[in-house]
C-alpha cells in the first residue's frame, strides 16, 4: 500500500513538473491500478496462511498430548512387566521341571515389551521431526495427515501388545495351576499308598497313577450290597478315610465314577437299568464325601458309566466282579482364567 501511494505521488509530481509524457503517465497509472487490484487477494492469502498456521499449531499440541498418553501407556506396560516378573519368581519355586517352559514365555513377553518400547521411541522421533516441519506451513498439511495415520496404527499396535500381554499372563497362571495340580496329585498318590497299604495289599482298594490323573478304585463289596446304592457301614468308614486325603485337594477336580457289570437289572430291583444304578452309587459317594468327609463340593463331580467302561471282560464271574466298582479320579485343573483377566479382555473390545 505504501509503495502504491508513493508511486501515485511521484507520477503527479512528474506531471506537474512536465518531465514525462502523457503515455508514460498512463502506463504508470495502469501499474498502480493493477497493484491496487492485487491488495485484496494478498490480504486474503495472508489471512488464510495465518489461520492455517493456528490450526496446525493446534494439531501439534494434540500430537504432543497423544505422545504423553502413549508414553503413559508404555509406563503402564512396564509396570505390568515388573509385576509379571515377580509372579515368575514365585512360580519358579513351585514349577520345578517346568521352569524352562515358563522362562520361554517370559522371554517372549520381554521381546514384545521391547518391541513396544521401540515403537514408542519411533513415534517420539517422528513427532520431533514434525515439530520442525510445523515451521513450514505449506508442507505441514500433508505431514499432519500422514502423522495421524501413523499414530492410529501405533495405537492399534499398542492395544494388540496389551492384549498379548494379558494372554501371556493368563498362560502363566494356567501353567502354574497345572503344575500345582500335578504336585498335589503326586502327594495324594503317596498318601493313599501310605494310609491304605493294608487295604491295597488285600485288594480292597486299588490306587493307580497316570500322567494326567490319579484313580482310586473301590470294589462294590467294599461299599454296597448287590443291586443297592446305599453305602454300608464299612464303606462309610473307608470313604471317610479317603476324604481325609481328598479334602486337602485345591487344584484338582475329583470325579466320582460309578461302574457296573453287564448283567441286566432284575425287574424287582429299585433301579431300572445299570445306568441308573451306577449314577445312584456315584451320587451316594459324592454326598457322603461332602457331608461326612468335609470335601469341598466345588471340586466334586460325578458320572454313571453303567457297564460301558469295563475294567475286565464280563464273560467270567471274576471279570464281572472287577467291573462292579467306584472309581475316584483326581484330574489336575489347567484352564483357570481369573475374573480380573476377563475384565481386561472386555476393556480391549
């Protein structure tokens, strides 16, 4: 504006002094008019540039806040890692020969956390570079769109890492629980062999340990009269002795299984089939273990197999006698998920 006014004054002065021609004067007038015509456009461009600069400064502030939030999430991950490390130390005391498997899980978790830290550092570097780019208004608009996409991707990655962290912690709990159940099963086996040595020697009780379970077998004659699901006096005493070991169980399912031979139930008996008799006998044992033996009912389950899971062939009296039995199975738990972990999984959805 100042230049245009100065030009006009100069033209008038020249005309007054007679130093220039009329055509020259007209040229200068046209230049002045053109300059004046450009003023609104220049002022509008200036206003737009200032508005764009303010908008970009606001975006930059949001990015700084996003960075602070991501850094806080990273700190939370580090805190969870510290807690898991402590859990690992406690679990190592009980896991014995599973220590190598547990350590592998922790190493995988450490690798994921290191990857998370690398991603956060990459984002920090990116944001610092974008602060420098904010000084160049024409280039910043494209950079902001690219940065927002990167931040969105990093946020998705961090959520995925947190989900993986929760899964790994769940796996650690399951592994420790399974190990505890296996040790408990081994202790129960030793206790049965010790406390029932006389009965085992006489064949009144059979104790068998498998890799995945422990089975205590009690023949029909120890517990019931033929065709009955009422426990006899001697059977009650035997079950109460069994319960003294079972009530210490905390990491195993206790499954009471009823079995019969293949001889059909006579019509005059109370039970319509061997299915009914086997289930009724299993239920009687469960009730007695709970009420008289103080076994935690949360760990008790029952099943009636009738004649369909025989221990021996049914074509001899000896085989049929072996098939009429109650089996008490201890099965380690290995699928425990805490309520807290469930809540964390729901929060990620």
